[in-house]
């Protein structure tokens, strides 16, 4: 003890933790005023709290009454109404914001007319910044927001769980990304249908959770499916103000089967969305009254002649052929980007820079004072459609302008928008031809960017341009129209533009509802027959040659989804489940032992195993999940039972036998495996433990402990062998008594419908109740693709290829003909 510890403290001495000597400690002194202030605040707030409790108590009966009335009327109506209104408000707000962005961009561009370099910089930097922001939203906010969203939605509707696909973060990232993409206009040439379908499905999922809590019911997959279907219809309807076409397009684009009871949900949500969108346009003074999206002035009486139907069919063939070329190029480009390791790594690490580079290239091509003056680069996507649906014949209207070919390229402010397709050096047909060639490759390049964007509107506009060019050529060939019964029927190029838009977009997406969608956009129901002829012709070629745009993305990304089984393939009725099932089935029987279970878990990675009564009869009794079997094996051979056995043997052994070796045997086990039976069974560790030790001590001091260790090891090995020879106690395991099963004579069509309707991943094949094989999504997909391509070879064909001199169990199958030994589970 030092002298300073013995010194008496003076009255002014203070301690770090206490106040002056003889007073209250500092911590307690500071607490007293704080507690007093908290008590005052609490007393002041207590009356307000009591008032709020009384108010809630008074309003609670009213809330319960409203809730009961809503539940009595049906909460689905309220949910669908809110869904339609919300999506319409989002769509309208997005359109207004995009319009402001584009107007500001053109205002800045026109203001820099004195300097061509500054105009080029403003034009390119605007698009580069927007695309980099869109790519950043897809990279940092939610990667699931990239792309269209329709391919992933098709997979999700089939029951596959996609991580963070229906989250609020994905909704925000999708909204920000599609805003930037649409603000880029026709330069980037991407749309919003796919992102709006995705956003509508997210909003439907979120509102569904709220309605489930409101109704006090439990969530189930069936209800979620119905909500997503309604969201799909509302998403398309609020884009084109087309409720009927929106519902049918959503059905064709996202699902293979559709329940009739879901139609009214989709139609009601789509109608609410379309009506709200048009009312908002009236309130915002964008429209004077509720009207169609694209006003047309075509003559309604006899707009076409019957011989002209052949011309529309030729247009459909042309659209189908070009769509096949587009789908082939698009799928192969995506395949290179997804499956080439170096390219995939570069794209994953440089999404933003790549988007900036592509947008710089596209904006340079569309620079209005460069090559952009030949492709109408100042026009938006909507304005492009308005020019293609214009009722005037460009070849006839531009004839008076031939005498004055010195006029500069027209601006966007011209009264006649079709004048954007006139130029001193080129005719309108040459400009549209250049537009088609340039946009074909520009769309392919734009689709490689990892940004939130849709792809339906670009192909719709492209088809309208293709049809317009075809119609203008027809007016050149038949200037007086097509003569029928002495009457000259004038050709309407805008009608061909309408048919081209429906045919090309329908061929790319392989849907027929695009015909009805175009009718709702223009109000020209009089052209229903020629448009349907063009759409059917285009789809016949497209579906025969290539998978659809969305199916191609699913195939490249290797998502679990069945391809379309083409209509009219009668061979599908001649292919049975026995032709493509896996016969080498890994199963358990009621007579199986624990050693059989351990060997089965070692050699197979299946998530569930079938259970049969015996190996002789193999009558299917049910199926057991892998995790339950792993727990059963772990409980039977785990450290706890091993420790109990060692303790029981130690009580009978001599006192000088050491316990640490026994405990070590309990922890490590005779085969060196840890207590990870429930996770994975490692075979290499067993082989490592069975190898003889290289360092064998020769001293007499270490011989006794090693002999003792060997005795304990031998004892535990004997115990484990006895445990493995016991029969499985399946009474302790939950068994699915009714797994999905099909007959071996089920046709390919029946199996295809069953897997799609029930969302199956695996089905067991039985014959008179006997397990004979298993069919998974992998085998069914290969069979469907082989049937469509005409290259399917069943078991019967394969057996004919076998070497008759080689036994069945030793034969070698040709490359590519091997049957998978383990189905997907």
C-alpha cells in the first residue's frame, strides 16, 4: 500500500465514479433527474394513450363489421380491384415520367443546334447514363429484376421456387430499371410488357399475403397460382389498355394449362386496370374521352377482297420466316453468353460497363444527324406505331414532294408524322427497308444487356414496319387495287401493317392472342379475317422450326420447364412411359437392413426413395424422403448409441482399461466418419481409416496402449456390424403412402399433361401395382424434344441396336443413348 492510498480525502476530493466525499454517487445523482423527467412525460402521455385505446375500442366493432361484410361479399373482388387500380396507376405514372424525360432530352438536343459535337455528346451521354443506371439497379438492388421476367414466371407458375423473385426489392429494381429503359426510347428499342407482367405478379403476391391475413385463412399454392394469373392479365392490360387480349396473351405466354375458373379473375383485374388507365388519361387532359390507344381512319366496309387473303398469307409466311431467323440468332447469342466461361465471368463482373458500351454503340447509330435520320430515330415507340398505322399511302402522298427534294429531314413537330419517313436522298420504302435491317441487329444487341426490359413491344413495332413495307410494295404492284368481279378494291397499307404486327409478334412469342390484341389497340375489327390468316401462317412456320422467345431463354438458362408438345404430332400417342422411363430404380423394401440403407445413401443423391413390400414382388407402398432416412441411420449408428454401448462394455471390463480410448472411439467411430450421417456419408474417410498404419512402434511401452486401442476398435466394429445387420425400423419414419404414379402404358401426351397440371418433378411407373421404373422431368423433357424433332428412340429401338452376342448386364450403350441412372427428385 502506498502513502497515497493512506491519505485522507479532503472535502473537495472527488472519485471518478462518485461525487464529492459524503455525497450520492454520480451515477445515481444523474439517474434521479432522468427518472423524474421520464415520469413526467409518461404522466403527460397517459391521457392520450387512454384516449387512443378508447378510440380503438370504439372503432373495433365497426372494423369487424366491415371485415365481415367484405368476407361475405368475397375478398377476391377487393383484391382484384386494388390490383388493377395499382398497376394502372404505376403504368400511367411511368408513361408520364418517360414522356417528360424524352421531352427534356429533345429540348436539350435542339438547344445545342449550333454545335454538332455537343449534340452528339448530349445524345449519346443521355442513353449511356440511363442504361448504366438500369444495369446498376439490376446488379445492386435485385439481380432477379434483370430481363423480361416472363420466362421465370412461367417456371414459377409450375411450382418452382425462385429466390427473391417476388420480393419488394425486386419490384423496386424492376420499376427503376424499366423507367430508364423506356426513357431511352426507340434508340435502345426495348419495351415494358414483360417487366409489367413481372411487377404485377409481385404486387399480386404481396396483396395476396395481406388478403390472407385479412381473411384469417392459410396460404396455399393453389391460391397463389390464381393470384399470379390475375396479376399477369393486369400487367398486360395496363400496357395496351386491352383487357381481353391481355388476358389471353397472359394465358398463352405464361402457362400450358389454364383453369376456366381463373378467367373471371383475370378479366376483372384487366378491366379495372384498362379502365383506370384511360380515366387517368382523361383526368390528365391527355385524352378528351375514353378511347382506343391508336386512332385509325380506315374504311370499314369491305376493307379487303377475298383474293387479297392470299397476299396476307404470304405476309404471314414472310413474318414467320424472319421470326425463325431472329429466334435462332437470339438463342445462340444467349447460349454463347451463358455457357462460355470467360464471357460469362466477364458479363457477371462488368454488367454496368457492358450496358454503357452497348448503349453508346446504339446511340451512335441512331444519331439524328447521322444514320439516325434514315430510321426515324427521333420518334418514340408509340409514334412509330402511329406512323405505320397511318391510313395514307406513302408512295402516293410523297409523289408531290419529288419536285422539291431539297427539304431538310423533318422534325418531330411536323403535323404529319409520316413525313419522318421522307428524305431528299431516299424514298420512304428505302428508309423503311433500312429501318428493318438496322433494327434487326440492334434488337439482338440490346437483348444482351442485363437490364430490366421487355421484348414484346420491339417485335410488335418491327412487325408493323415489315407489314407496312409489304403493303407499300403491294400498292406499287397494284396501283389500281385488286380487281374482283370488275370492282377495283384499293389496297390499304395500314391494314398490312396491322397484320404484320400481329403476325411477327405472334410468331416470336408463338401466341395467337396478338391478333385480338391488335384489334383492341386500333379498333379495326373489320380486319379480323386477314389478320388471323397472317397470324396462323406465321405461327405454323415458327412453331415448326424454333422454340418461342421465352422458351428459348428457359432452355439456355436450364430452368426446369417442359417444352411445348407440338399440336398435330400423332407420334406422341405411340410413345409410352415404358419407352423413356428409368428402369434402374433405387428403392427400399420392408426387408431392407441398415447396411442397405447406408449403401443406398452413399451411391445415390436422390431426395426421395420408393418403398416396396419385398424385392421379389416390388409392390409400391409409398416413398420416403432422404432426410428422414438419414436421421434414421444417424439415430441407429450415431455417437449416442455408440457411447452407451462402450459404457456398458466398460462396466464389465477391468478397471485398468483406459476410458479415453473408448471416448475417442465414440467420437471418431471405427470407420473414421464423423456424426454427419444426416448430411452426407463420406466413403473416402472409411477407406483412409482401413489403410494400415505406416509407423508401427516397436517399444514395449507403447505396445500395451496400442493393443488396448485395437481391442476397443475391434469391439466397436463388431457392434456396428451387428447394428447394420438389423432390419430397418420404418415405423419411426414418416412415409408418403400415395406418391404420384403412372402406368407403363401411359402415352407421352398423358404424361405431359399430368406433369404440367400437377407440377410434378417425379412419378413412379407401375404395372399391376409393381414398381417397374421412374420418370422425372429430365426424361420427360428429353422424350418431348425427341418427339418434336423426330429423333426419339425408345427402349425398343435401343434394344435393337444392342450386340446380340453381349449379355444385357455387360453391354455398352452407344454415346448419347445412356439411360440416366438416377432421376431428378
